C-alpha cells in the first residue's frame, strides 16, 4: 500500500486529491495521513470529503476514515466505472476541484461519463469554472484528453448553489508536450460578470482592465456577462488563447472596489507577462499529473510554486518517472519529465 504524508510541502488538500486520482487511475491502494496538516482547520472539510466520496463512487472503493475532520484515510479502489453521476458538495466548496479529482481515472474508462456537480463555481482558493473551460480543457486536448464543460448555474461564496456539467471521453495514449515558446499576447480575451449586483460593477471591472492593458500596449477582446444563480458576486477573468493557454482571475467581495478586482487580475497577468514563461503557475501544477502519464519527454517553463513542487512529490510516490524542476519558489523554473 502506498503511504502519503499529507503534511509534506504545502500540506493542503491538493495532496489528497492528486493521491486519490492517481490511486484510482492506477488501481493501487493508498493510505494518506496528516491530511491538510498545515491548514488552520486540518483534516477533511466538506469539500474534501465530497472529493473522497465522488472517487469512491466511480471506483466502488473500500475506504476508512471518510468523515469530517478525519486526518487519515485508507482508499482501496475496486475498478473504474463510467456513467452518469450527480454530486452535491452541500456547501460553496469548489466544483472544479471535485471534477478534476474524478477526471484522472474516468479519462481511461471504457466509455464516456457525464458528471454534474453542485456547489461553488467561482470561489476563493480554487480554479473558477471559466479557467477549466478556457485554459485547462484546451491544454488537456493538446495531450489527447477530451472533455466538454458547461455551467448551468453560477455559485459564489458563501451561498454556493452553482452547478457545472462535464462530459469525459475515453482517452487513448496521452501525448508528451514541449512547451518552451511563450505566447506572443496577440489573442487576449476577457469576461467580466456579476450576479445580482448593479450593472456598473462589471463595466468598471472591464474598463479598468482594458485601460491597464492598453498602458503596456496590449488589447483584449472582452465581453460582459450576467451570471445566473443565487446569492451575489462578481468575477473578472483574463486569458490567453494561443498555442499556450494561461488564465488570471479575481473575485469581488463586500467592500472590495471593482477597480481593485481588475488590478488584481492585471497584476497577476503582468507577473506572468514579464517572466516570459509558458505555463501559468496554476496550470503547471494541474497539468503535471497528465504529462507524467504521457510516454516520452515533456518540458515547460513556469513560475515555480509550492503547489507545483508538492504535486511533483506526490506523483513520484506513484509513478516511476524522473521529474525535475529548476528554480526556487517565486522564480522562473523549468520542469522536465523523462
């Protein structure tokens, strides 16, 4: 049985999700302890428990320790079962993270799967739905993994109530990729949206972002959206739609000016723009498990994060691949998988 120390590296929920996804895909039992040891509230929270139960359902796994607050989990998968599934997180927990957890095993299943997940679609500390759709999914397509994503209802923190759908198609052998040529920033796109808030908020977000981009000589094709769902919230998303996909987003909050939301997006983008790397920091740690499953050499440049280094460590507990990452946290680094 593979043993994973959940306190390693950044010590958060990512260790749990990657471990369960790889254990399910490889059909290997895993024992995870010290779950989320470095968080204020360690152990399984509702969102993490939703991931556990979702993967248990699609693998008919035997599990021990699946309860709120648990710091230890034993997971023994018994197959991979594609089909139609509905999961309700019950809180504003991230629907994106639950979907990503299930994707690893279901992409190698013998048939398509249709997954509907209810919870938070645009919430802090997780990729928003639009990042999955416009950055993560197209990048996976380059590797040979096909998914189709739709949003039925938006869900912001703390109300949640959102709903996404994802269709996962069976994938054959994944392709190795060499992403070493940065984008030229000729295809920038953006979405400014709000839910049950005044119209001027999304317009101020949009105008501020466009003005900031113009100052450095860039333009973006921007559209405004009226989100549908319950609760209130605002969202701004900027992405690169070239051979390289990268995304930068921010959420509104009570007392946070629309202009501040736009500045947050722009500053995150500007850091990436100046570093001249290929993959943004969030995509780099999300895509490494898939590149590790592709035969052949893959490589890319990125801004190194603790999440990336931690995910590499987790993958190395399951797969016999040599994965190296040059550079320190916050600096430019190169990842090679051979």
